[in-house]
C-alpha cells in the first residue's frame, strides 16, 4: 500500500513540475488541485526538503526539486516500459518488418525463411539487400544484419556467428593448372573477382603476402553476382575468393576445394542490430530469436 501511495505522490509531483500548475496537474490525472497539493506536501515531508516554490500565480522547481524530478522521470519511465514489455509479450507477432541486409546475406537468410513464415504467418517481411551502409534509425529500418565493426551506440546487437574467406577452385581446374603452393604462385593462375554492385570496387583478397590484393592479382573474370562467381569457379574457369557460408554445398560435395588456407587471414562476424530500446516489439523479438537460433555460419 505504501508503494502505491509513493507512486501516486511521484506522479502528482512530476505532473505539477512539468505543467507548473496544481490545477493543470489535477486535470491531467483526473483529481482535484488540492489532492495534487497534498500529495506534493506529503512527499516533501518524507524527504525533508522543499521541491517546489509556490506563489499565487505559478510554481517552479527548487534546486533539490530539479534533481528529484529527473530521477522521478526515469523511475516512472521504467514502470511504463515494464508494463509495455509485459503487454507486448502476450501480443501475437504481426505486421510489416523492414529488414536490411548485405547483398550476399541472402545465401544465409533465405534457406530459413520458409520455416519462419510458417511459424509466424502474420509477420510480413520487407527485405532490402544492399551493400551500402544503411542508417537503421534515420531510414526507418526495424532490424539489420551486418558484418564488421559495430560503432553506432544507438543500436543494440546480437551476434549471429563468424565466417571466413577461402580461395577455391574445382578439381578440373587444379588438374589443368596445378595447385598453388604459396600466394606468389597466384600470379600464374586465373583469378575470378567479385565486384560490389554499389561501389564497383573489387573484393580484396585477404592474403598474408604482398601480392595478395585484387589490384595485383590477375583479373580473368569480374562479376557482381555471387551465384555466377560460384558457378564459374565450379566449372573450372579459375580461382575465386569467397566466404564459406555462400558455398557450403559446393565445399561439402567437393565441387569446390580450398587452397592456401594458412595464408588467408580474412574473415568476420555477422550480427543482427536494431534501434536501442528497453523492450522489443513482438514481431522484432521473434525474428531476432529465430534467426539467431537457425542461421548457421561456417567460419570456425
């Protein structure tokens, strides 16, 4: 009972402090101005300090009242968020969810989407595959999947998992051109390069050697489509530099084989991000939980 009375007093005080009027505070809370005044007086007596300066025309905060007002706003805000969280947990996930992903991420997301759609039929996904750095908050994105450094303090993140790059080729290619034993030998091989659609830049080959950049390697084929690059490498057209999660089937079937693994140093971590909040909406919560549980990356 005492806690309930304390909350009433805190609410009366914050409304009076914000509206600068007992009458307006009473109107907002549906009580009389005298009830607001009595609540504030009881609070001041408990604290042993004056919180409000009162005159016939207006009220204002004392120095102690300013400090207490800021703390009260946080306390009442936490209560509102707790109530909203409980309500959201009991609500059915529904509505449109805008998701931003790198172009390459369709390879890891699309295989699990049928199961998500079957489990949550009322959640409608709007997928934006784009390699540019999307501003999640300013562009109204609900959730994003990204790799690399996470520097935006306005976002909350959960780790999806690691990935790593490999230099790969087909058995037919190696039978014809041989297997490179060190990075320098790549100068004498056919190299297939991925070009980022949004920038036109070639993907760098992260190799521990001075010739390990796309600018110095032979350029026998360039394309801005991962599927085409995987197929070209599988058909023996040359060596490609690809992340493991896009070619798991080819690696397992040995349609593609890795080389120079001890020299390849590049890899990364995928994370799922959303605007920072004290609670998740039902549709966002189930999407984040689902992909974190079901997406399997290969970079170990």
